[in-house]
């Protein structure tokens, strides 16, 4: 399991979790619009990443 670097939620990340090696990550199905902002290290959970993408699509300032 991975931990979201934004909210701390636990989630599965195929890029980081050894048992999912070779499988595409859930995030590859989302639009590749923007990078995760700031100096955060690691991935965001599905909820945080979807919220960030939606805000970007609506022209809101980036989350931090």
C-alpha cells in the first residue's frame, strides 16, 4: 500500500507496490493534464488526484 502525500490516505499504486509489478496503475486511466504540484514526493490517492484534475479543468488555482 502507498500513502497519499497530500492527505495521508492509504491506496494501491501499481508503480510503487511490488505485488502489482507489471500492471498498469489506476492513474494511467485519468487525463494526464498536470503534474502533482509543489515539492510533494510520491503519488496522490485517487480522490486527491481526481479533485486536482477537476479543479484544473475548471480553471481553479492549483492545490498545494
